C-alpha cells in the first residue's frame, strides 16, 4: 500500500512560504511544539497557530507564522 506522506504548510498571512512532506509525523509535531519557532529561508518565525486539515488523501498541518521580533 502506497501511503501518501503527511504535509506541512507554513503560512505568513495568506501566503504559503513552504510546503513539505513529513515522514516522522509524531516527532515533527513534538519538535514544533517544543521549539515554537521555525527558520524558513534563513529567516526566523514564531509559530502563531497550528491547524490540522484532513485532506481526502492525507493530513495537512496548516501552520500560521509571524516574523520573530528581536528586541534590542
């Protein structure tokens, strides 16, 4: 049986910055919740909200991110 990998989509406002397939789903979600930040194309973002969407063929995590504000 060919199983479609789960997908993760990162959105900044309404723009999808990155879409990736994930094989080790449980570890990925645990790491994401533990760190609460992601780096995409050499820029850091804070995870704002995580939504799980059930597509007919797979499960998609829709992750809303915000730019990381560094206070000096």
